[in-house]
C-alpha cells in the first residue's frame, strides 16, 4: 500500500492508485484474493443454465482466473471491469481468447461509473470481493443502482463478499461485511435468492478468509 495513503481522506484517485499499485508490485499468484480455481463462482454460474452467448459481466474482475475458466466452459460474451487498468492488462495478457469469443475490457469506477452506464442487457452480474470495499452508503447505492440499470429481467446476480464473521480489512482497506439478508435487502424484493452459502477461502499465504456466496435472480424489469 502507498506510504502516503490515508484511509480517512481517500479519493477515487487514491483508490485507483492503490489498486494499480497492488497489481504492479506482486505477481497475481501472491495476491491475497488469488484463486487458482474459482470453483464456487463457476459452479454457481453453471447452475444458472445460461446459453453460452449470454452476456456475463464481471465487476472488479482484477486479473481473475474466472475469465479463462468461463472461456474454457464455452462462454463467449464477457465484459470485464476494474478501476485498475494494470489489473485488466494483466488479465488480458494471461488469456488465450478463442476466435469466437468477445471480451470487452472497461476501466471504470463502480462507485462513480461513466463508461459502465452504457452497458445493457447483462444476463449475469458476478462480483467476488469487490462490493465489500464500498464502505460508504452512497458508494453502495451507486453500485446497486448500476446493477439494476444494466441487468436484464430474469438476469442473475452473484455476490461473494466477506461475511459477518469475516475479515474487517483487505489489501489494507476497511471492508463492509455482509450476510445473505443484507444482500437481499440491498437488491430488494424484485430479486429472488436462489442459493446462499458460507465459504472459507484459503489465501496463497495459507491464511483463511470467510465469504458469503449468494445467487439471485431478478423477477422482472
Ligand atoms: C480483492 S480484489 C478481487 C478481484 C477479483 N474479483 C477476484 O475475485 O480475483 C478487488 C478488486 O476490485 C477492484 N476495485 C476496487 N474498487 C473498485 C471500483 N470502485 N470500481 C471497480 N473496481 C474496483 C480492485 O482493483 C480489485 O481488482
């Protein structure tokens, strides 16, 4: 983390710098959120039974291995986003993109979106370990407003965040912990919870982090 990074006076620019720095200073396999096999996410995604050309949006994707897994599963229409351009550059350099697949890379801030506002008809919104960094009410509101704007009727949402027993910080930043009821409340009654489970993730260091994984489906527009 930056020596001069003061969490109490953070700006969007500080966050962008913070995350770019995180991806530049160490190999992705050492990051405290690296997954060799993003099994819980891929299993939830497969359970949605979407067509392979469904539009999958990965919010705050970083350099996740999930995209390679999705391509291996035959999904061909993927949008990845992150606030850190270095993360998406790393992600792209690690991918072998099949000719029939389309991947769109969007560097943008989920809590102050511009390019992301152009998205539409998303079939599946996937977020692992991103929403929990938005500790301010206004950041959370903007995030959920964006989700509801871009997601199709009957679209799916996967949110995987630190649970109430989980860590209070990650990457040196404060986090906002969730349980399934809190996520349901933020989405509202027009979203049906299809699955939810707690999951212990083991970091490359061997330490563990407690997550809640949730899968929702939108009922209508
Ligand atoms: C803990 S990492 C998780 C990365 C990825 N989802 C995964 O599971 O490997 C959090 C990610 O959220 C991104 N991020 C943080 N704040 C963001 C924001 N406001 N808008 C978009 N991405 C953001 C970071 O750059 C980082 O890649």
